[in-house]
């Protein structure tokens, strides 16, 4: 089973070697979602004391939640890309809702995601 929405983008990412196919791993997806949720707690807890660590935790939460979606589908990102360092407490507080929304969306969608079947 596969799905059409976004398939062209996924195919381009596979062809460009930004994604690769791997065995689907629902257990790892659930583990990553748990870690993402824990990182959100770290971000909220550390926002005043250490905003740099708090923002790193936000970034890790969003990254792990999105990685969980891919692992559920049998996809994995390659090493291309990176991120910026942000260290202001206001940045953490401003981005905490977005990171939380990403984790919550991933928690809802992961159980429903089929393994990605590449077009031939």
C-alpha cells in the first residue's frame, strides 16, 4: 500500500539521495516519539536557565518526531542538511508551540502511515 500525496517529492528525495529506503521499524518510530516528547519537557524546563540547550532540545524534538514518521514508512534521511544555533530564551518560547505541534502531529500520524512503496 502506498499513497499519492507527496509521492513525487519523496521520489525526488530518493533519487537525489536525500532519503533512502530501509526496513520499516514501527518500534523505533514509537521510541523516537517518546524521546521527542521528553525533549519538549527539557526545552520547557531549561528555557530560562540555559536557552541554548533548550533550543537544542526543541530542534531534537522536532527532528525525532519527523524521523519517526519516516521510519514508520521505511524511509530514512541521509546526512545532507544542518541547523542554526539559536540561544535566546524568547526564541525557545516562540518556537516551543511549533515543535510541540510537530511532535503531536507525528504521534497521530505514525500509527496510520503505511510503508512507502517506491514507484517502478
